[in-house]
C-alpha cells in the first residue's frame, strides 16, 4: 500500500531528446506527488510537484503527467541537456510530511 | 546552498563507537526529518519532528536516537551500529503545513567498520 514503483532504473538519452521516467503508486490517499533531482555528493532537490486534481504541470522543460485512474505519474524532460544528468526520484505522500520515494532513475544525457 | 547544513559530511566509526550527526536549517522551518539513503534502496524516512516534538518514528532501531532541541537543530545520536547501517543520512526541513516541500541537506556519508 505504501510503495511507489519507479522505472526505468537507468536511462540514457541523447542531447536534445525527451527523457521519460514513470512511477506508479497503490495508496489512493496520496495527494501530493513531488519529483526530486539528486546530483552526486548532494542531497535531493525538489524539481516539480503535482496534486491529483490536475492532469499535467509544466515548469520550463520539465512536465509531470498524472493519471489518477491508472495511479501513475511521469516526468518528461524536454530538450534534455548534459546538465540534466542526475538521479531522479518520484515520491508520494498524504499531506506532504511522510514522503514515500521510488527507487530512483539514473539519467545520463549523452552530448 | 540549500539552507540545510549537515555535519560531518563523512564519518567512519567502529561498531562500538558513539557519535552524533548534526543538522541545522536556516529556512525558518518548523518541521525536520531524518532519512536513510542506501544503495539500491529508496530513501527511507526515519524520524519526523514538528515544533521540536517527535511525531513519527518509522520503526527505527533504538541504536539511532534523535534529538531536536529547537526548530533549527536536529541531531542523530549513534551507538553500537551494525555494518548494514552504513549509508547516506539525509536531513530535511519544511513548514509543517500540508503540501509544503521538504528541503534536503547534502547528507552525512556514514561507514561502519
């Protein structure tokens, strides 16, 4: 009930391409879905977040797509750049304090 | 600079040692958290403090003992740790209101010999 399943574990994308990372959850009480970006030697940093009352949220090159009926959400990175190479974590929570994280996706953008 | 500072950045200790991890936040938040990040496992929430009071203990072994003297400081006291406790320990802070983002420090890399 508390799991968030994230895929793929690793992803290689060419510069300028679209990176897509998917997550699925089981607990229908979850009401806040953030994505975090983590660079080596650094802590996770909030990238973008969505509430289940909207199906899509866009901030610059980053877009979250949310499918409430399927209990799935995904991160799209448009025009991927080498500087986007990092580990990305999806998360879910009810109320935002008890975050449940996915296992992470190591993204590599080839120049 | 995330506004959340953790010290030390690296710590090597034997199983019989006692050490403490420190976290300080400069964001005016009133909630603080400890997470454990192990290789090939999701980040695991360990403890939550709201207004200095512990509100969540995620079944963490008693060899980990948190302390929150005020809303800006959080400690994790360690004693008699096991090799499987080697991990990156992350501190985070937020406002305790719902749907407020958590801001993470850069962590303490802990190695148990």
